[in-house]
C-alpha cells in the first residue's frame, strides 16, 4: 500500500510541472490557448465513467465531466458518472500527450421475473429478483488526443484504475476513450 501511495504522489507531482510548448507560437495562438476550448461528446472508461461528456481545456490544464442517468422506479437502470482532471504535456494542434487523474462511479439496479416449474406439483412459481451493483474507480493515467477535421477530437487513455465495489477490489489498466466535437 505504501508503494501505491508513493506512485500516486509521483504521478501527481508530474502533473504539476511546467508545460512543454511545441514550437514558436504567435500572439494569436497564445491568446486562443489561454481562452481554452470546449468539447462535447461521448466517453467511456474506468476513470472517465460512461455517457455524455463535456470537456474544457486550456493550454496546460483541463477537466472532463461525464454522466449517464438512465433510471426507472420499477425496473431500475444505470446511473454512471466521472470527473477527470488533466495536465497537457505537449500538443502541436493535431495531437497531444497528457496525464490525468480521474474518479468515476456507477450504480445499477436490474429487476426481472424468474419462473420455476415444479414437475411434481405441476405448478409454476414466480419470483421477482432484484440485483443491485455499485462500483467506483479512481487513479492516474496517461493519454493521447488526436484532432481530426479541425473539430473532431478523439482521446485514448490508459489509467491505473484502483477500483472497488460489488465486483470486488482490484487495480486494473482499463482504458478510457472519448469521441467529442471541439470548439473555441
């Protein structure tokens, strides 16, 4: 456990270093980078969560919020979400490398009828089964983002997700991905 804490502190300290800028930027490019960009799309992953996602990025920092609420009082459903903070290490306008730290969670409930036939009595029994699940994950990650057609953003990230919940405890490199529309 001590080694895990040391690794997390090391990764978080890397996220707070100075940004690496690609090439010589003119004043207009510097001003656009400071104003930041908005992105809206879909994301899924262990530390992104799953669902509709909004991202705001500046020259060195950014964050992403993801949520998917699908719930019915009788049949249950799924509520999932995540928050991801990122530190841009390098970007040339078309591709970039970043580090991140994310937290995500989900809760699901599934209700169904289970029919059982008893051949001795010739009767059918009906049982309503409810299954619930709650999981969360957090951890640091490293990712790449690619910009296509000036506005389509694709992100792929590999986090070291520390997860716990109904499915048990584990440390897994479960990837994150996002496809978003970006504007300034």
